C-alpha cells in the first residue's frame, strides 16, 4: 500500500511539472490577509481536467492566522447541478506579502503552491495561478462582475500570458 501511494504521488508530481507552459510572472503587489477570508466566485479559468463539467464554482476561505481552511464547491453539469464539495487546509507562505500559499491534497501527500498574481485595489477580484504557469483563475467577490470591471480583469489575465480561458456559469442572482 505504501509503495502504491509513493508511485501515485510521483506520477502526479511528474504530470504536473512536465508542462509546456512558461512559468507564471511573479505577483504584482502585496495582498491583504483578508484575501484568505470569505467567499470567492470563479469567473474564468484555464481549462483543466480536474474542473471538467464544473459550473458555479465557489471557494470559501476561513482564515486562522497564517493558515486557513478551504471549502470548494462545484456543481456538475449546470449551475444548479449536484454539488461536489472538496475541503482542505492551506497556509500562507512566509515573507510572501500574502501573495503565495500552499494547499494540501491526497490527505497531505501532495502540496501545491499558488500565487496571487494581481488583484483589484478594492479587493473585489484577483488573479490566481500555479507558479509553473499551467493554470490560472480569475476570481471575484461577486458572481456577476460589472462588465467594465470584468473586461479590465480579463485584459490583465491576457497580459500575464493566459489566452485560453473558459467561463463557468453561475445561476442568475448568485452572489449579488
């Protein structure tokens, strides 16, 4: 059993690190610790197998010092489809000005680092990515971003080098 876990972990690490993507640009500015508190709605993302058929995705952070709890919800097939819930723990990376954090997966066997590449001055939206440049997410404190604000945020995502995005749907009136 132990050998199987080691092999599985190694395969995941090789798969995730063997990427044709360029590394993500470093975070643009410090982030408030309040980033890790409350609900975020996913507005756009790089297509990825882990979120295939995922609509109305949300992430709830509960900050606890330099650590936090995470509850992610995805609705399968439609914004009102069956919920798939994922919970884990995370930790803000020391001396990162709150721009980098790690989350644990597979019962702690795998840790993934994430970077907050940029965010609105008022904290209403943020761009989050993996350091290898494989994946990016545009997240917002509301499910329905104002059109002009969304355009500015999406332009920034493109400036950071991410062109291929998908846009999960949210039910009307969600997060308003």
